[in-house]
C-alpha cells in the first residue's frame, strides 16, 4: 500500500504539472477515541474513520473542447489506526469511475455512490458519521458496482441523477442488478431531496416470485434559518437486506440473535446550529418495524464540531439507542458498526 500511495502521489504531481490534465490528489485522515457501552461488554478504543472514512484518491478532468470534458475518480479507503486497506482490501473500494461531462449533463461508469445514499447524506446533520449516523437505523445502498450514472446540470435549482447496474448474469443466475435515482431542488435556504434505490436478490435465479427485491426510498428537506438549520428525512425500506443491521456479533447476548427488518418506516428530525468556528448537531431518529416482531428502535444523538482551520476539525458526539421487543440496533459511526446501545466519540479529522 505504501508503494501504491507513493506511485499515486508521483502520478498526481506529474499530472498536475502537465498542461490540461488537472489531476488532483486528495484525502481524509480521521482518528478518534470511541467508548461503547450497553452491550455485553464496554469497549474503549482508538480507531479510524469515525466522522468520515479515512481515504485517499485521485480525481481529474481533461477539457475536450466545446464545453465537454473527460472526468475520473479513483478513491481508496484505509484505516489510519493500522494502515490497512479498507473495503475488504480492494485498491479502490470506495469509488472508481470514468466519464464524460457536457452541457447536457455527466455520464460516468464504474463503482459509484448511489443517488439515494447521496440524498441521505445531504440531509443528515451528522453527515452520516459519528455517533449520530443516520445509517444506524435508516436503510441505504452505499455503492453500485459496474454501474452507469447520469447527472443532469442544475437548472433553476433542480438536478436529477439516474443510475443502473446490470449485476451478475452468468450461468443460471440473474440477480444483483440495481437501479436508482434522486431528485434535488435548492432555492435559497431550502433544499429538498428525493432518493430511491431498488436492487434484486443476487442469489435468485429467474423467475423467483418469492424473492422480493430490496428497495429504499427517502424524502428529505433541509431549511437554513441562518441561526440554525432544520433537517427532516422520512424513509421507507422494504425487502430482504433493505435495512443493514450493523451488529453481526449479537452484542446484546439475545438467546435468539435479532435480524434486520425487511419492512420498516423511519423518520429523522435534526438540528444544526453554527456558533463561531463550531457547529452543534442534534438528531432524533425513529425506526418503526412493520413485521410481526415489531422490533422498533429510537436513536438520540448530540454532537459538536470545531474547525481549527478550513481543513482540520475536532469533534465530539454521543449517541443513545433504545431498542424494543428484542431489536438489536447498535450505535455505530461512519465506518464502525458499534457494539452497544451507547457510544461517545472524541476525534480529529484532517482533509487534504
């Protein structure tokens, strides 16, 4: 990995110097002290990627003339506490795509973030990180492999994203294909986001009517009053794996390990208040399980981020999960699953 980073840095430097390439090396290094409790055992650790996942990447743009350009992103996640690669050791496991942009919009191909996830991240006062991470309860689809995405230009405050991934079609298997889209509208202090993602069961040979696809739908809005921003998001998650239960180790020691809901609704109410060089964040998140077990959960979170500079901040956050009827949701963060129903974070993040 060290050799790869050196090679990428050298490549980026050379590319930036070359006329018209516009290649940039960027990244995030995030480290935090995390204390988790409320599970079978309390845990205190120094870990990576709590506010946002540690990463490095290359992005570039080449002007092709006539208002068009070639663009690309190669982004690799890593753990700053151990130096190990993230995303299962994949070299560019966060994003890897190439595309063309023009006045009519941008088309990109490769491993990409889903429109539904981007809509959720735009509405979360915790930016899908720290102990207040909306992902702890709301269903989402983070990335799409082998995908094609279209992003429209912004027109009168409106822009649209559409994405499709073909999935696995080898042999008798045909599954894992996915499609999604998002609509965003921004006008002055108001931003509205609608996102939807639908993916088939990758293990289901056709036709399998009992293999329900997973879908995640989100409606969110943020309004900036100047002294504070209000955040609201309403989600509908249906189908197997539509909700990701982050606790895979049965942290609460139930006799029957809980599983994620395959039919639920959720709502998030949040607030962010700027104060000098800092910002206060708070959210209330509720998941209502529509299945027979009624394994509902509620999360309360409070956080503070202070900017030492434009690229460096320190942060603290606390989250408390209240599970009902044997639900097993934990308080995680941007990259950690959590091991209990309470968590405290104290960290430092630097972007470059």
